[in-house]
C-alpha cells in the first residue's frame, strides 16, 4: 500500500527520541531543506524542494489530514524550479526551512522536523492504516494533527 504523511505538532523531541532509542529505530537521514510552497486553495501541495544535492517539484494530495506524494519532478536548480512554478501560474510562494532527522521503523519513517526554527513537528510516513498504531507507540495520539500544508499552518498559527 502507498505511504502517506501525517504531521503532528509537538513541544519538543525529548520523549520521541527516547522512544526511538528504546525501539532501536535507525537514523537514515539528517538534512536541512528549503521548500517553496505555491499558494493554492485547499490543502493539496505543489512546492519546490531545494536539497543540498538536487531540486525537485513535489505535488501532494491531501485527504483526511494525510498527504500523499503524487508526483516528483526533477528540475535543474532552484531558479529553474521557481520558473517552473511561475510558468504554471504559481506566482506567489511561501519559503519554509525544514531541519530534520528521519528514522526507519516498522516499514515506514518517523521524521523529526523543526520548521522555520520554531515549530516542532513529527511526520509519520506510513500506509494510512498504520497511523493509529504508530501514533500510539510514539504517544502522538493526543498531539495536534497538522492537517494543512506547513505554510498555511504557520500563517494561521503564528509561533511565538
């Protein structure tokens, strides 16, 4: 089954890092990326993602608070990615910086993301039917689900 992402707001990563250690989850990635979100109506996402070694356009569909990657389009560099967005009518973007660590666990990924230096978020990347189980294992079942793109969430919930 295809994976989707569900995002949760947390106050810090202390407890979840301890749980990741306890279950012997393996860190698979650590990075800082820049995301340029196109301004869209609704919660679907089109964004340029600038990695250290590549640039891609990502398209995601939102359903029931989970986001599924539907298309990944490589572009030459960030400038060409912004041009790609503009050529398709996306003239306004929101810039989001994500510093993150990702851990492999039970066939999916538990990601610890710091958004714009202020917002602590856990992203679970699993088949949707596994969300409830993984949420409970990492005590996320009472955490706030972020059911909209980060650019809209930050706009509606300023971090202080």
